[in-house]
């Protein structure tokens, strides 16, 4: 955690906008351990209860919707926040159509070709205009990123390697459409695409396409030109559980700043226990 402590000190007081999932809690846990000053705007219905309790204990917590931009800005300004990090899962439940900020954002979306990525770009730019520095969780926790290569002892087969090469190519092409980040390939054929239906649905689609047989690889990669301080591809224990359930051999993700991986060492051990490989490219 020494690297993370050094990284966090460079950022000053961190304002975290916390959605769902485990990554916001990993950051809060790291900041607590490193005695990093922080404040949290927890998104209503999504933020982990552990975050709420930890931040409230320091009187550094507010509950908000993602559309409560002005409210979050006032809170962060009052708390002396220097750097903003946005991380965690959200969906339309996080948006309230009750203020001018959200209507301005919707209007701006009309001028963007890639609507999903544009949402994060608009949010990031609005915070930057208010004088905050906006970074990715990767800047505060470099340990969440991976170098190129295998993370597991479990190795891909020769067919897996061929499928990985094809999956990376096709996933990059798919990402250009802004429709999703993940595909599944088996024996040189795409058997599932994520679109906006979620990973669970992708796994069901892939398993059905294989007639319940074992095999195939999943690619989960950043979309070309993606706003990497927002909706970054992430994998964790749930991802590996989904691969096991769908009888998929392994997963390939981006190395470096373009992906985040939950507790890499523990995740690799869990994947190895279940015969699943994890590779970064």
C-alpha cells in the first residue's frame, strides 16, 4: 500500500462520488489506512453502507443523486476537496429530473455521437470548470492496474490464445460503437456481445450459444477514446464467478490505466482455484 499512499498524498483532499460495487469501498479503505483526507458523496441507493458509516464517523458524508451536481459541488467546496474521483456502478435510478443541471446535460448529449461515454465527459468537465481536478481511481490506487501478461498460474490453451487475439480485435471494433465493453469468443467466433444488457445476460447468451459446453474467452476492454476517469472496465470476484457459471476458460483485459482489477493477488488465487485464467494485454 506504500505506492497508494504516495499517490494519494499527491492528490490532496479527495472528494469521492461513490456508486455501487466494491471499488469505492476499496478506495475508502485505502484512504482510511493511509490517513488520506477525504469526503464522500454517496449516490442514493448505490453507495456501500460501510462507506456511509466510515465517512459519517469523520463528518465527511452526504447522500446525493448523480444529477445533484450543484449540491455536490457546494459540499466538496465546503470540505476543502482538491481532487474528485467518480467510481462505482449507477443506473437511471441515480438520476432525478428535478434540477437545471440534468436538463443542461441532456441537451449537451444531443451533440455527442457516443452517448454513454459523453455522460462521463460532461460530468468530468463540469467539475473541472468548478476548479476541481478530476482523476481516475487508478491515480489514487495504482495497485488496481496490471502489467501486460498472465495474472494467474492457470494458462490459456493454444485455442484460447487464438481466440484471445480475435477477441481483442473484435472487442475494439465493438467498442467503437459505444454499445458495450465485453464480448465472448469461442473457436474463432463471437458468441456474445454485452451491449447494454449487462454481464449476466452476456454470460447466459454465451452459454446458450455453446450448448452448455466448456470453453471460450471473454474480452473486457476500454472503448477507443473512452473517458478513463469514469466508466472504466473493471473486473472482480463477481466477474470470475460469472465466468465459472458460464463455463468460460478465462478473460482478457487492458493493462495499465485502461482497466481496474479488484485485489489482484486474491482474485488470481480465486481464479486459479477454479481453473480460470486472467490475462492483461
